[in-house]
C-alpha cells in the first residue's frame, strides 16, 4: 500500500521542541516520528513505528540466525524472584515498583534474568537440553535519574534481551562469541559506526563484558581507544598501563636514593592545586598535581580505608565499588572526620595508617619506590619524598584511578584517545549468579546435578534508532540508511497539471515492483514539500514536477544531495533496486 501524506498521521514541525538538546531528539520530534508523553516516555507515530519495526526485524533475523528462540515475558513482574536475586534491593530507585489491590509488590522489568531463569527451570532438567538461547524484543522500564536526549535514555524503552543457558564455561564462551558476531551483523546492517569496547560488569555480577558503542557527540559514555587499534574500553573499565618510568623515579633504586621524607609547612592549603602552587611559588619548583598523592578516606563496610591515587586523578567511584563488591563503600563524612581527629581532613597521608587501624589501598599507578608529596596527617602540613614501600606500605593494590587522554595504552603504550559514544549493545558473561540464587540445575550424563551458567545480552532497539539518527542526520533533517527507512522512495508531486496523476501511477508501479513508497500528494508548494522530504529522510526522493513535460522525473539521493533526471518510463526499472533486499 502506498503511504499517502494527504492522510498519513503526520505533522512536521518547523521549530525544535523546547526540551530537546541533541539532534536526534529534535529531528525525530520535528519529523513526526515520536511524541513526548512524559519525561523519558514517548509515543511512536506511524513513521517512527515503521522504523522501530524495521530495526526489530533485523535484530530478530540475526538472533534467529544464531539459534535464538523468541519468547515474550510480561513486563509486570512479581517481587519474589527479584528478591531471591537481591536485585529488588540492589537495583535501587531505578526500578519502577508498584502494588496490586491486595498490597502485593510488583515491579516493571528493567531486565529479565530472574524470569528467564525460572522459565527454563520450569521446563528443563537435563544437560541434553543445553545450550539454550531465549530472547525477546520487549518494553523495559527504568526510572532513570536523568531521562533526557529523547529516546536515547528513556524510562520506557524497547530492548532486545537474550539469555544463554550453558552447561559449562566453554559452552558459555561459544554463546557469548555467537552473540558478539550477531551484534556486529546487526549494527552493520543498521549502518552504524561502532566500536566493541571492554566494559564493567557492574551490578549484574559476572565476569567478561563488552559494550557496543556508537561514537556520537550526544553520547553519554566516554571510551578510550588506542590509535593502533590494540585496545578500546569504556573509561569505567579502562585498565592502567604498567607504571611509567616517571612513576618509578629516575634512579635504579629509588627507595635507597630518595632523600629522607621531609616535613613541609603548608598553612591553609588543603587542596591539591593550592599545595602545588604554594610549593612552586616558595621553592620556584616545577611540581605538578601528578607529583602529589591524594589520600582519600572511605568506609568499606563501615571500616576506614585510605585510597591512594596520583594527585592529577580521582577515584573512579563505580570502578572502586566494583573492585570491592560486595562490600559497601561510602565516603568519609563530617561525622566520620569528627570521630577521628587523627585523620585530618585535607591533610591525610598514608604514613602510619596501620597504627591508626586504617587499611591502605594504593592505585596501581602508585608504584613501589615512587616518591610523592602528600598530607602529613597534621593540619597545615604536608610531606615530600614519601616513598612507596619505604615511608608507607599499601595493604593492597587496586586499579581505580580515572584514566586521562594521553595515558599509555595498556597493550602498546601509545597515547590513548578519548571519544564520546552511545551504548547500543552490551554482552555479559553472567556466570551462575542467577542460576544459583534461583537454583537452576540440570542433571549430567552421570546423573550428578550441575548449576547452569548464563550469559545475558542486550540491544537498545529504540536507542539504536537515535544512534543512527545521530550519526547520519544533517542540517536538513534525518537521513536513514535503506535498511531501516520508513520507505524506500519518497515520491513528491509538484504542480497541478499532469503531475499528481503521473506521481500516483509511478507510486503504484513502484509498490507493485516491491518498492515501499511514501507519496507526497498534499499539493503543497515545492519549497514545503522538499523541506519535509529532507526532514523525513527517506533515502531516495523522486520529484514529479516541471520536467514531466520532457517525460522525465528528478531522482535525488537524500544523503549526497545528487540529482539526476530519469525518463519516467525507466523510473520503475531504475528504482526497483533501491529497496532493502529481502525486507518484504
Ligand atoms: P546505560 O549505561 O546507558 O544506562 P546500561 O548499562 O544500563 O546502559 P544494559 O542494562 O546493559 O544498559 O541494557 C542493554 C541495552 O539497553 C544497552 O546497551 C542500551 O542500548 C539499552 N538501554 C539501557 N538503558 C536504556 C534507556 N534508559 N533507554 C534506552 N535504551 C537503554
Ligand atoms: Mg543504565
């Protein structure tokens, strides 16, 4: 059926919506693909629904190709399974919760590990049943702290989530690799530029995890990548390179060679930058924040811990929490400092912490033998030449300092580059967290019971649409790749003579040839019709206008802007190849 703009439920807007900050949000609203209902909650209008379905069809085809079986679970879920996995508590305020008329607790599913595990447990009991991959394309709910950027971060959004159930780790690795390849094919077909980066597993539990990131200025994720292609990681997961020579000081045996630790009077300058400035102006030195050692006091399950990172860096909170999980990490607050006068706020240093009953965790960048300026544990005093291993000893090493552009690649040492990106997919090796909590075991060949191991894999179906828009739109509007465009050809009739009837005929013939057509039969001025065609972003625009007197139509490529004249008689043959093969 030809889609006619005269009756299509569509109103394009000339103005950007007031709440939109990023291009995809502005354009998807202006071009009539989505409409806002509430913060992070959108309706899909006809053009948007077509794109959503096209993306879902590609995801479905590639999941089927790796043997995934589609199911559909409810979004409204009872509390108990989430209680058994503890996510009822761990998920925190992001989980939408509600009660039924009897006062029983429910949630709106943020992901479905628990329910899928229980589903499999209900049906399967033998090793012969595995491996198994189940997936669904479904609406998810998360009460995001900052729902913004339109459908990039919705509170209601569409996700493809799949779950693999495997007998052992080697089998799990195969399912993971299958998903990794399927995701690459999905994002290739969507026309996305993307990177696969190392990711943090976070609250999901589990070990290996990678994200698929679509570079875009509007993205909320930051990743580092090596210009040689050796390494790429979300900053949350970026590994430190082995300590640089600078950290190990100039001499072969810095511990023996460094001058003795020395007290510095630094009145009223508790901050790193203030100390650096104070010391440089007094001694004419060229010290930088990187020469300072930050000593950050935290509580780990209530017990005091000093975390050490170079002064030009911070502790990456999520990474630190992940390193210590399941322990609960909190920063020292007013009351903690008040209770511990021996831990001087702004002047803390690692020396003598053991005697104070404080554990010291040093970032890997604080290499043995490196010398630092740090707090003296006395108000208004710092020390210099505090040498790791000589003047203080760490109880443990952690990789928790923030990475910075120019840091060496952990594989080859080249300076890392920073980029912004949108996370479009995420694959996890989950392990046995959920199968243990919910007791999913199968009997082996010898009759013994084995706890199943799992993987979980997500694609942001709705978010991917915004990512494509971010990467392909131009000043005039959206610019869809053929694979997901709401139509293959946008036929625009301009003129009141033969043109409307000729456009109708052409549209009907194209449809008959398998090309999906959006027909602008509104009879509006050329300026308005062309502006709308550019805004809507169908890849090929055919103008049935003035040139019709010569028996020709104009064919415009939306992306390049190239125009050429084609005899009307040849148009169907020429255009029948522009559609996405196999979509219909
Ligand atoms: P983010 O870090 O962006 O919050 P996440 O790590 O919470 O993402 P997952 O739980 O791994 O995301 O979900 C799988 C996929 O679902 C993500 O890769 C992303 O593409 C998509 N997604 C997650 N949250 C949202 C959201 N609020 N709106 C739209 N898509 C989302
Ligand atoms: Mg999230």
